[in-house]
C-alpha cells in the first residue's frame, strides 16, 4: 500500500514539474507570429524640443497719458516718428491752467516767509498749479519710436486717454507661454529659436531670461509665462548700448559716421566709457536719428511691435550618446528591458532575448542607454506604423530594413 502511495506522489511531482517547465517556457518564448522591425543601437544626438507661442515686444517702452485734461491745440509729432526723451509731442489748451498757476503763485507769495500752516498749504497749491501748467505740453518719457499715436487737433483728452506709446526698437524680447506639462524641463539660460509672422523663412535665436514661478490670480492654470532675449550679431551700435549711450557736446564731439566705421572697437569703447553720463545721453540722442537699425537691420526684418511668434525650446541637447526608441523599451517590477536579436531561426525569423538595460536622459521619443547595450546590436520592436516610421527616419539603418517574422 505504501509503495502505491509513493508511486502516485512521484508521478504527481513529475507532472507538476513538467507543467512548471512548460509554463516557464511559455512565458519566455516570444510568439513567432509577432512581426518585428529591427533597430540598430547607434550613437547620435539626443534632442528634445518644446513648442512655445507668444509675441515679440520691445524690452523698453512707455505708455503716454496726460496729467491734465483739455483740448489738443498743437501737435508736434506723428505716428512712427523717432522722439528724444523730453521732446514735446503735443500741447493741450493751457489757458485755464495758466490762470490757476498765476493765482496760486500770487497767493503763495503773499504769505511767503511767514512759516505758518497757511504758507505750507499755499506753497503746495502753487507747486501743483505750476506742475499742471507745465504738463499741458506732453513730452516723450523716453527716447524711441512713437507708435499707437492717433490724436488729432481739436480732440478733448483726459487723464485716462492713451495718447501713444514710445518704444525703444533697439532691443526686443519674446514673451511666450509653455504647457505646464513641459514646465519641469524648461530653465533660465536655455536657448530657443523663433519665427515670426511674415518671416517664416528666418529663424531668430534667443535665450530664456525669465520663467514664471506660479499664478495664483486664476484657477485652472494650464500654461506658464517665459521671456527670452533675442540674440543678434553685435556691431558698434550694440557697443554704444552696452556702454550706456553716446555724445555730441561743444567741447567733446564724436563724428558718428566715422566712429561707427572705425575698426578699433576698443578705442571707441574707451572713449564712451570716459564720457560723463550727460555726454553719453546726448550722443545717444544724436544717434537716435541715424539708427533705424536694431533687429530690422541685423536680420533684414521689419518688426511690428507685438507681432505673434512661434518658438522651439531645446530642453535637452546631448551629443554622441547611445540611444534607442522609447517604443523598444518595456518595464517590469521597476526595471527596464528590451528585446535583443540573437540570430534567426530555421524560418528566418529573429530570435529575441530579453535583456535588462539602464537608461539615462529620456526625451519624448528616444532614451539614452547607459548600460546593457552596445553600439551595433539590434533591438526588436513590434511592427507598428510608428516604429516603421522611426526606422525610416533613422540616420543608420540595417541593410534590409525589413519587417521580420511570419
């Protein structure tokens, strides 16, 4: 009886072992009916590009609002003119302002020197009336180009009326928005390229100078703001910008046309550095009338302030790294694997071997291989339209470039 029981147990043990072996083979053998594409492990660049959209605007600009209300009686400038800081743009009827100024002046002078509260009040009233009277002539807040200027003689304007905008068209910046999904990949100092409406055949390089840290003013925020300086070739005009302005005074005159053609940039830089701030400001103002340059001249563009622009940020840019498509990689229990071709079977189908690998930088489509694969080895990917497309775009292709498998 005991012999029969032992025999039965032995038979059961053998059966369980056979089932276990068969099941294990089933789990590790790739279905021969699956079709694969072969991808050679190769070195190349690993680049990830993030799309960004926005607009281009001057880095330095000022809105012009009148300090006082009244009727426009004189206009000195027109749309598109270059203006110097402090130069008159238009004048408001100042008749009533002048009367108020004279009355306030007389009232203040009648109590001047008494050191009383009444004197302080009248002094403040006088200073305000004087400032209002002087504000009837609206002047340029900075040197630059006058835009959005459409005031006409006879118009009545108030303190909330936007008269125009003065822009410094020597220096522009890009203001754009990225998807929050890409936010962790973007950093200050990264480079980008831009194309603007009307000039799709030209790429403008830039560098990110600002990345928003958050937005608590609205709900359901999906984008983050960035800013980027446009990178342009330098010439003597940039030299003047760098050294803060130019000069033309009676005792120290610079011939702008000659100096800008002077190949000795260091000498010019030294001259500018040795000038007083007032001299530099005067030279800059003199240069204003000769400077229809900046981006427009550098890239042969006619920039419209506020023009829409599309860009690409290069968040990852590594050269000469081993890489494979992400679609070739699988994950199990926190580890990553690929199928490596070990040869062909009797039917010419690839014989795959599962191998663990270690990854480095990962982009949207490719991953860097740190360990587990060598250059020239072949990884197998399931035959899908996406994988076939990746194979066609690969700079290094295996001789056949075939879809393999039954």
